[in-house]
C-alpha cells in the first residue's frame, strides 16, 4: 500500500510539473517559454510606442518650421482716416507673396472679437479675411493680436514707402488740406505735424482729430 501511494504521488507531481521539452541547444521549460514570449511581446509594444512618439515629434517639428503659425489670411487691409490711401495685401497677388508671409507669421490662431463700447467718430479700420470670412476691427481700438497683424502689414509693405515730396511734417499738413490723405506718410512725420499744430486751433477745424486718427493707423 505504501509503495502504491508513493507511485500515485509521483504521477500527480509529474502532471502538475510537466517535463521539460527537448529543444535545439538543450532543454527548454514551458514556464520559461511563456516568460520569454511575454518579454518579446512587451519589447514589441515598446518599439511601436517609440515609433509613434518619433513620428509625432517629426510632425510637430515640421509644423514649427513653417511660417504659417496662425490662420492663413487671404486679404488684409488697414484704412486710416481721413479716407485716402489704404494699405492692403491679397493672397492671389504674386507681388504680395513675401508680404503675406510676414502677415501670416503675425496672425493669431483664431480671430478675436472687436472690442465693444467704441465711441470715437473717426479712426482706423483693420479688416482681415480668412476663408471668405471678414472681420473688421476699430475704429477706436482693436485687440493686441490684431495690432501685430497691422504692424506686420505696414512695416513690411514695399508699396507703402512714402512717395510724398520731401518736407516731413509740412508734407503731411499740405496733404490734409483737401480733406484726404493721398499719400502714406511715415509715423515720425505725422507725429511731428501734430506737434506743430497751434495750441488753440480754430473751433471749426478737425485737423487735430484727423491727424490723431491717422497716426493711430500708421504708427
């Protein structure tokens, strides 16, 4: 009976611990085979995650290298008052391609709303068109992100080089006399013209308001 019980115990132990399998190069145990399979699967998952991360970094790097950080504008216009010459750029005009690169770099990722409660009667209007949608800003003030777009346009536009006769602030005053600003005058000349205005101008004259509004658009 004791011998029989010992044989039964040996058989049960043999079933609970399978014999090692014969493999090329030696013995291979089933338990170690499962561990090796799991480790190989884990390394494969790690390699897939690493590849996905590298692809994502490459896409981000490509986006950062582009000059189009914000919205791609199709038309932008700055209209200072008194009504006269307008600074603008079109996406479909080959001559404005380099200018629009500077404008695109200054564009926000989304167009903000125009500030409410503006009570001024004259001022500058900034109009931006993106995907057939036009947003107008001004005339008294506009968001800081829109001011960066305005400055990018007027600072890099080659056709806005002053064509008025030499004379600085005197040319600004002469241009204003007919009620419109026919030339695009530099900011320094406009501010100098304002400083040369009489301390008490005629009550019927709008020269101070007009030149102040004009400076708000070109400076």
